[in-house]
């Protein structure tokens, strides 16, 4: 789409919005299933699956880093009730990690590293715009 | 023993992550390197069916341009026929000698039901498969030129490795000469491919037409590819030139799948040579 530079991948919103639980096995597994089903349709082997489980795995680390939550807070954690700045940092970091892994694997060599970085930058911006527009539209007032 | 159980308890999430990551990477490498991906691709029953439904709806938007392409192709073929009939009259015979006549290629029509051109390793999906006689490594072209090579056919669908794929290598030559090189893609622009290893003494100019050479058992000779758009003046080892494609790879409808009937014979002959 758009000269091949901008490919927003909104499906990673699943990772941001899935509730925090102590047992993370089902969450990792569902993320993997989601990634594989995207791969089925885009002929990309297992690249989507790999990049989504990476961010699904590191999500907890960033939740602890940005929101300072402990295990007892998990059931009450909700993105909508958090400050926008924190949510923005959290979502942006995960999106950029996902897109960087995804485009590096798609490119699969160090030849066109500038194309990878440009793709990551532009696509991340558009994924973020779509994600925040989506949350804004579907939030109950 | 307790140590091991404790270890698994402590690192179970990380181990599960490693397991899933390993599975995903296996899919990835199978798909990238060997094209052996049997079930995670868009040619299987479920995804192929969905894509063909979607494309049967969206094809109405392209009917006009599709008609125009067909009319242009008809004109070109009629002109070719016209030339042919003169040749027949010249030789004073209209009899086709069935012993001397030898058909080398068969053509099958297919429709592109899924197209991709913005990645580094692009694959298309067409709506013909093994049931229609489409097998691995057959040429896919349309009236404007080369599109790709069939990759993994299922019963009703097959994936096509597009020429816009960094693994693709096609034998190509200058039109009306026998200087040949190999055609690949660097993954940047979807309408510019690279012709490399063309001899330095070849009289190459900007605007020259590039077509397929007769050296491969996949493509017939003389199928159009594109025109030379940039010549590298430097002294590089592979002497790369940029070729702008005739085909708009982002807008593909109906295509032809070409089967080479002599492929087995040629391959077995070449295998004999290698021993």
C-alpha cells in the first residue's frame, strides 16, 4: 500500500488490549495463533507469528516499566484508565519492536537496511494513528 | 529431579516462548529458502477458496481494462498471423506435415486471485492447480510479459514466485541478439528489475527491449520483459542494468500458464551431460 512503504498492522492491538493475567501461557498461545493465521493469508512463512510472540513475551516487562504494576494489580489493569502519556509510550515501544522484527525478516538481508528502517518508521506511525483513532472511536463516554 | 522441576516452574513462560518462536522460525525458513512450505501458504483449500471468492467480486471493477488488454493482444496476434500466412504462400504449401510438426508448449488460462508486490519475497496465487495440469516450475506470463514461475501447487490453486522476488532468476536476452544475462530483483521498486552478467561487448542502449532467452526449460523464447532504463557505466563485476517492466505488477488479472512438453527430455539429456 502507498508505494510499498506503509503497511499498518493493526492486529497487534490484540497484544496491547489482552487483559493481564498471572498465567501467560494462553496469552502467548493465542498470540501465536493470531500471527499464524495472518501468515496463512500473506504467504510470509511464520514471520508475523514470530514477531507477535516476541512482543507478547516482552509486554510484561514494559507494563512493569511504564505503569509500575505488581502481580496484585494485574486484574485491575486497564489501558483506558491509565494516563495517555504512559499508554502512548507503551504502545509505541511495542509497535516499533514488532515492526522492526517483521520488516527485518521480510527483507532477510543487510542489503536494504535503509528500506527496513523507513518501512518501520512509516508503518509504525500509521499503525499508531489507526490504533489511537480506533480506541478513541470505540471508547464509551 | 526437584531441581529440574523447579527450573521448569521458574522458566516455563520463557520455554513456551522459545517453543513457539522455534515453530514460527521453522515456518519462516522453510518458506524463504526452500519453498517447501506445504500448508502455511495462500494456495491451500481454505485460504485459496476465500481469496477466489474475494477476487470474483472485485474483478468487476477491472472488466473495462481487462477488455482493452485482450483487444490489444488480439491485434498483436492477428498481425503475427498475417505475417505467417505470407510465409506459407511463399513456400507454396499449406499442408501441415504432422510428422515434422512438433508442439513444444501448451497454454492454460488462469486468474490471479492474490497479488503482492511490496515485499522482498513476493508470491502470487492463481486459481489453477494440479487438477488442471499445473505443476511446479511452469512459466506464468500475460500478454504484456513475464510474471513468474509456479511454485507450490495444491489441487485447485497454486502459488507463483513472482519475478519481484529476491530469489527469482530468469534467463533473459537482448531482443534480436543472443547476448544473454540473468534477471533478478533487488527488492526496491516494483516496476524495475535488474539484468546482470550481460557481456560487456553487448551493444546495450537505453530503450532496448529485453525478452526471455531460450536457455531455460521454463520460459519459451522471446516473451517480452521490459526496456533498459539505466546502464551502469562503472566497471562492476556483474555489469548490472536496470530494466523497466512492461507489466504493471500491481495490476494483474488473467494470466497464461505455459507448460513445456519437452522439459523432461531436455532435463534428462542435461543430466546425462553432468555425469
